[in-house]
C-alpha cells in the first residue's frame, strides 16, 4: 500500500531532514570549536608544530662519515625528501591519500565517501596522510570509541595547522620519518629500508617500496617476516593502486607483482654496527660530560641520547676499525685453538688452586644468580639450578651457537675463553682511529680498552730507559747482565730472569730493551731511582695507581690499553704527550653545535730523548722479542714496539709504534689465575703482537688511508748529540780509555 504525502507533509519531513543535517553540521562545528579551544585537551602549539616531538635515534659518526651505530628507544633516523625514492612517495599517495596534493589537511569528499562505505558495512579509513602524521607526532591512537571521536577532531585541527606551516614535500617526508614499520623497533623509512632490504631509502625499487608502504596500515598483520603471504598480497594491492593512479604501467605492475619478497632482513639492535664497545663507553662519557658542562635543552632539561637525534662526531676511522676487528677475529680464533690444545686433558681443579673460589665468584656475578636470589632461593637450591642443563646461547670464534649446558659448566667454559682488546691512534693529533674493547659485545659487555686495567709487564720498561736517556745515558752503554739488588725502598728487591731468556755477558742498553732483559733494566732503575720513573709514568698519561717502588721497572702496576697506548705516543710525537681523543663534537638534530672538544698537549720528555727511544724501540722489532713482525709477517718498514708478558704469562701485551700510528694490544683470560703455562705460547710476542701485525698489513695495503710504509721517525731539528751507532760508540769509548791510560802513564 502506497501512502501519498500531502505537500504540507513533504515540506514538514524535508524540514526535519534539514534540521537533522543542520543540527549535525552545527554539532560538528561546535565540537570543532570546543576542540580548538582545548576543552578536550591542549592541542599542539605553534612551537610544537615547529619542533614536533618524536623519538629520534642519535647517530655515532666516524671520521670518514660513516654511521658506526645509533642510540635509540625507537630505531628512527630522519632523511630528507631527496633521499627517498619517488616510488615510496608514489606508493604512499596512491594507497593512503590519492588527493594528497589537492586537500588542505582534511579531504571532506573522501570523508563523506568513507562514512557511506562504513554505513553499508565496507569498513575503510578516512584519515589523510597529514592527519596520520598528526596522530604519529602528537598522540597515540585511543581505544575508547568516544575518545577516538574527540581525537579525530583534534587530528583535523592539527592537520590543518600542519598544512599551513609545512609544504607537501615536508609533510610526506615527516610522515615517512615517523611511521612504524613493524614489531622490531623499526621507525621511519630509513630504518625500514636498512632492516628489511639492507639498502637506503633512495635505492628502493617499486616492489620494495610497495611492500614497506603496505605495512603502514598493519605492520603486524602485513609483516613479511611473520606473515609473508599477507605481505605479498598487500604489496600487490599497493602495486595495483600505483598502476591505477598512473605511477606504473600495466606491464610494470604485472612484472613487479610476480617478484618474490627478496628480503635481506637484518634485525637491528644497539649492539649492531661497528665499534660496539667504543659506543658503549662513549655514551656514558657523553652523559657525564653533559652534566659537567651543563649542556641542557631549554629549561635545563637534559638531552636524551636515545630520543633527541643528536649527531656525535668521533675520530674513529670506520675502515681502520673494521681492519682492527678483522685482525682480532682472525688471530684470536687460532690462539684460542692453541689455548684449548694446551689445556686439553688437564683439570682446572688441580692446575689452578684458586679455581673453586673463581667459580663461586663467577656464579655470584651472573644475572641468573641475582634473579634466583630475588626469588628467595636458598644457596642449595641455587646450586642445584646451576647444575641443571638448560638451553643457552654461547660465544665461539665461529659464531654464537645455541646449545644445552649446565649453567655452572658455561661459567667454566667462559673462564677458559681468551679475551683481547686493542686501540690504535694517531700520535700527533691524539685521534683514536680504532677501538676494539673485547671479543664479543653481545656476550661480554665489559670494555677492556679504557674501563679495564691489567698488569703491564715489560711494556713498562721503556719508561725507565727514557728517564735514563733523559739523564744522558747512552743506548750503547754496556752493562753486565747479572742479578741486581735494589735497596732503600722497603725490602731489598732482586728481580729474577728465566735462564733460557737471559743473554750472557755484557750487553748494551739497546740490546737489553730489545730482548727485554730484567737484570739490566733493574740496573738502570737502581741508577735513576723509582721516583723519577713514577713521575714520568704519570706525566705520560697513566691514570691508574702507580707507586714509586723498584718493581715499576718490570711493570708491577696495572694500566689500561687506553693509557698505555697514549703514553707510547709520546715517543713518536717528539716528546709531546697528546691526550687520546675520540669525541670531536656533538650537534643537536638541527645542526647546532652543543659541544666541541679541544685536545690537551704537554711536553713530557725532550725531543732528543723521544727520538732515541724510538730508535731503541725499533731494535725490539729489528732483532729482539718483536722480530716476528719482520720474519713472519714481512713488515720491514720503520716500526718500533715492545712486548710485555706478566708473571705466569697471565697477560700478553704488544704496543707497536710507527710515525703515524701507535697501536696497543692486550690478551689474557678473565682471571689471571688461568693462563698459558709457557712464555713461548703465553708471551706478548705470541698472544698480542700477531694482531698488531695483521692489522698493520691491512692498513698499509689501503693507500687511501694515508698511512705510509716508507716514513721514518723524524730526528730533532737541532740534531742528536747521543750516539746511536753502537759500533762508533765503542770506538769512541776505546779512544777515551786509551787517552786516559796514556795520561795516567
């Protein structure tokens, strides 16, 4: 039955409809006005729009302009518009906001279309790219429907403000720098390109761009790692939309839709990248520096390295750092095999008297032990837990492996792992070029370059000889290589020397240093006295505890690789100690300089003494304990150095000196009680020197680094009055003796 409405009824119903429409429109306008006045919460101010908040990763940048790594809460690094492939921008516009260039933040035509689709059950999103940016920058998506409506109104107003303050290029760039690309802490197009395809945003192909843009609306459900089928379907949809909008031809769409995902997935965490030990130390140093120097944001708010997108410029050379890490890995794999073979079939319990104590200490230091203690477990229950096999991941020189092992056995395993650290620096500028703080930052976080100290052994001997040269001793002076007792400093001190390592008869100071002879070094210490040696050690940058005892001459004190390497630079730098430097400057995200470093320099020994010491250190390599650099590794250019081996072969050192690079290397176990049993295997010549040699071979092979082989140490401009030719020195001494004999006659 059809009811015919009268004209009056028609007008009345039309009026109801119009009243409803007008009422809805008025309600929306009122709600917008209320929202604009901040009744439902404060909107971003002009200042906020000029400086939108987002968690930006801070970058650690090498001297050759490579990113060594980042500090972040969200793995996000911004890029400029020109650094983004046009395929990414086209894919985003085609899929998310085809009228992006026409609207002013709100696309009302699209909004009303979306409302209609939602009413008939076809759920679609109506947010423009600008609205999505507003959500990304200034809020988080509300779950409550009523709050979401209010939030939507706020997004509209903020989107209009954004459109007034930024160009379309800036808006789409900001969006791509802020969007979430998955559950792996990947934010922004740069991190996404690196994580999923190991490339940069400007090199993304159409299919790669489509895959990443496809993840924008559902990074979880469209994850190519967890849901590859969904990811392919979504990618192909994006490619089809690119074709419909005229960004790709039909043939290109069909071609790219047939391609596999082609992932080169690299899950990035803060351990990733080069020089992880260095970056960990650097972060703590910067945090401390900013407090000491009162470097704050406005209102004395401290900078956050994980959120504020700082740029940290360092002296580390990315190529040299890579060579150092490669040299360590190459040789330590071989050395660990030697160590394992050396200990095979021997019981640590019988061979190391303190092993039970070391094991208990190791157990108490573990996170596992602390967690069990917090749970209220008794000591018996904890020991039972440590003797129960569990799944774990352990370090090997062939890569980390998953295995099943008793936690107590894993402690034993780690106690038998050799550790290693090295640092390389320019002696003239003080700039540190390479820093390898340990063998695996993933497994062993403790930095052994700067944070750790170990007994330095014979690498301390040059300090004693330098004091002697400063006091007009000649490196050609001959001394009987016999035991010497030093008195006047507590108990009489008589250093020992292994019979097989002791040269018989009378030898020169140069030869004594070259072959690391304890008796002659003790003789020199007895002549120059401990206090001047201790004072020189401190002036040359050793910051750890050093006491003026005779045993200083043989290295009976602890020091870091950082300090020891810096001290040897004094010899190569004409007697000037230059502060080891690794941080150049810090900039905020806008390029404003927050901090700039100025290196400290001081004259420690005179130029002639420094030159004579480099000559004596060259003797170590030419025919002394460091000679395998020549005969085994084939490096015959001017190189000085000093091996160091501590008591019981617990620590092996080598510090290599060239005119342009000084490099310190240390090797040993976590506990000094566990070590090689022979000096042939455990001495610095075998445990540390080869890493230096392998590193230098790589450095010399790359001529672009500017480290030249044919450069020798420069003599003082005023000349050298000390005779370095021991043959000439002997003839001169013989002549003096003959004159004295004639005069006596």
